[in-house]
C-alpha cells in the first residue's frame, strides 16, 4: 500500500496565502473604493440627478411658456392682475373675506 503523499509545510503555507489573498481581493472588489457596492451607489445617485435635471428642464419649460404668455396673452395678464394683485375692472366690486376671522369663528362654537 502506498501512503498518500503529504504536502510540505511550505506548500500548505503558500496555498493558504493564495487563498487569503484571493479572499481579500474579492472583498476589495466588492467593498473597495471603486468596488461593486460603490458602483451601485454611484449609479443610484446618477439616476437621482438625471431625474432632478429632467424635472428642472420641465420646470424651465413651464416658466418660459408662462413668460411667453405674459408677454403676449391679455387673458394671462388679466388673470395675474386679478389673482395676485387684487385688481378689478371699472364697475366691478371686489369682495374679500378675512381668513383670520373665519378661523377664529370656527374655533369658537
């Protein structure tokens, strides 16, 4: 019967070192500064910034449309004058309510 060949101490040590280095390299590839997890975080942040940029583009488009309307559309100008400035046409009567009085009246039964 032949005995199984035993590995020398240096062979076992080198095999162990290769295994440890392999595990460390794998861990660094996953969790390192430019590893898989960091890549996923950066992709998520990139997507978030793209959505924010698109929302800002849409908001800019709406503001430009409003500017265009205020420069040329008399109805848009009238709407702003009535709602934000409280203006009325000659012969019209403006009726307003006092929201503070209404709140205090609702609070007291």
